[in-house]
C-alpha cells in the first residue's frame, strides 16, 4: 500500500493527520503544499482536493480529503491500534471532542476567515484568541464530564488527542494561556514526548522555516 500525504507545515488539519499516521506506524511519503504561496489553488492540487486545502491523503492512487474523514478511514483500514473507542457511547464522546475542534474552533481561525474578518493584524489575532479560548474552555468541561484519564479521553492516546494537540499549538500562537485549562494541559503533557507526536510537530516538517 502506497500512502502519500499532501501537507503544509503549519496547517493544524495536516498536523492532525500526521499524528494519526505516526500513531499507527503507517509509512508514507509527504508532499508539501505551500499555502502562503497559493499552491493549494493550482489546477493540479484542485484536481486532487476540490476544497483547495490540505490535508489530502492519497492511498494507492485514490485521494481522500478532510481530516476527520481521513482519520476515521485510517482507523478502518488499520484497526490494529485504534484511535476511536469501539463502544458506541465512548466513541460519541470522542467525536464530540473532535468536532469541538474541527467545527467549533479551527474554522473560525482559518487564514481565509481571518483575512475576511479584518485587514488589521491585531484585530485578526484578537478574533482568533477569542475563539481558541472559548473552544478550549468547552473541551476542558467535556474532559471533566468524561471522567479521569491521562489523555484527552481516558488513559489511551486517541483521536481527540490528534485534534487537541494541533489546536493547542494554534491557541498558544494566538496568545491563549493554556494554564487556565488544567485537564487540557495535563493531556498535552502526557503526549508531549511521544515520538510520533514529536515527529508530527510543525517545526519538524520539511517545509518549516529553518532558522
């Protein structure tokens, strides 16, 4: 099976899929798509990803888009180590955490939304800060309601962590104080040194700016 990931180093959605691929130990090729350079709008990339975005994951010549769909597909194709619980109610709770990030935070701080919101850099950052802080507060409350655990859901790394880790990195970039969210902070600390998490970090990608 040949797997190719189309990715951008600071794309939080790409970051999610990189973590999932690493967690499952799936060997893959990475092709970078420069979002700031507009490569996502090229005819070639639009043909593979009509949403003109990343990530896009190609498996044996067939391309899949949208990080939630991709990660669920990976759990179906590579079920040996799972990102989603098998039990239906637990799976729904994990999906709620996933969608809080995917639908409730990330779209509101997407570059296209920020540019549409304001031409002023400080106004864009304030907007992104607000929605990141609000979303993390929701996640904190959900984690408390879901009960104890080392990670975002329970004591096993899973899909919720794949989404939380990149979003927390974005929140820090927009000046959100993560110390206000102790359960979130504890889950981040539990995963920080995992090799596949380190390897997926934006600064460790081939297209990341080198100092």
